[in-house]
């Protein structure tokens, strides 16, 4: 059980298509993005989509990128993730867009 006033600081994130070195078959383009805000809310701009396979490649890294890690941690220094489709060679960049304080009891 957490303290009643416990607060956790998390970063909001934006995952952006940084480049496509192969052929784009999923319909994404450089600059397409989604945001992860308020710990667990995924937001995609109206009228846009994000490829399920690119999404599944980056999802496991996002909880760690939401937290401040030691400078020596590779995940603190690295922000690029590639889609698993070898023909596309789609590279995504994870950016921190803001920091928010959330009551620890409200986190999933």
C-alpha cells in the first residue's frame, strides 16, 4: 500500500516516425506520431493511424522512457526504435514532451 500523498513523476512521450529507409507499406510517413500522456493514454491525431507492428515494437520501452533513468543507462541515452518489418526499415524516435506529477494511487 502506498502513502496517501505519494506522487510519481512521469514524462509524457511522443513517438515520431523519424525516417523510412525502405519502402513504406503500412501507410506511415515521416513526421507521423502518437502521444502517450497521463501515464497510460495513447493519443493519435484525428484522421491518422499508427501501424500495429511499429506500435508493438516501441510499446515495451515506453514505461521506462516515462521515468528518469540514470545517465549511464542505455535507455536514457538512446531514443530510436525500429519497426520489425525489414523491408520498411522504419525508424521511430521517442521524445519526452513534458513531465507530470500523478498521485501514485492513480497509476495502473
